[in-house]
């Protein structure tokens, strides 16, 4: 997937995901961890990204980008009138996440955690979200969360 994207699209998606992670007020090393960049090269990679380079042509990295952008969109749909609340949701303890933050789950479980949080938010309306537990593994059926 990534190698087929035009360079301009890769750069635009890189800038967009970096902006989302900055809006969530995450430290650069945490941003690199969420993006799946190797910890040994995270500092250097983050500097290159900030200087205008795109993310590496790695399937897992671009999968994370897609999920993080979709997760951000879903959170902003839950808080359509307050971007600050939407951005704060990711780093706030949540009873539906066993009093962890959604960020904690994403960091602990890596790609699977990001996918679980994104799927839970993407397929739910605000009233259903109030009755669900985001730390449950998603079901494969048409509905991810129980109603």
C-alpha cells in the first residue's frame, strides 16, 4: 500500500498524523512508539519527520497511520463542538478502559490496541459508548460492541 501512494500523499498523511499526535499533546518518543517506529531510531526518525520527510514504506507503520487518523475522526464525531475535549479523550483515564487511558491501551497492546480502540469508537454512537467497555476484544460480527 504505502509504496503505491504518490510522494505528495505520503507527505500529506505524515503531516496530518503528526498534527493529530501533537493535538493529543504526546511527547515525541510516545508519538514514535504509536507510529511503530523502532525505539533505537525514534529520535532521529522524528527529527526527519518534523523536517518534512514522510514515514517509511512499512506496511505496519501505514496501517497505524490509517487507524490513528480514523480514531481521531471518530473521537471528534463524539465531541463535535469541542475539539479540546476530543483531543483530551485519548489521554484521560476512562472507566470503559479499566480506568486506563485509551493511550495506555494503544501503547501496551501496540497495533492490536490501536485497532481495538479505533474499532470500538468507529462503530458506535455516543449513547452506546456510555454502556460499553473498550478493553473488550472486538467481535467479528457486523456490530463490534454489544448494544
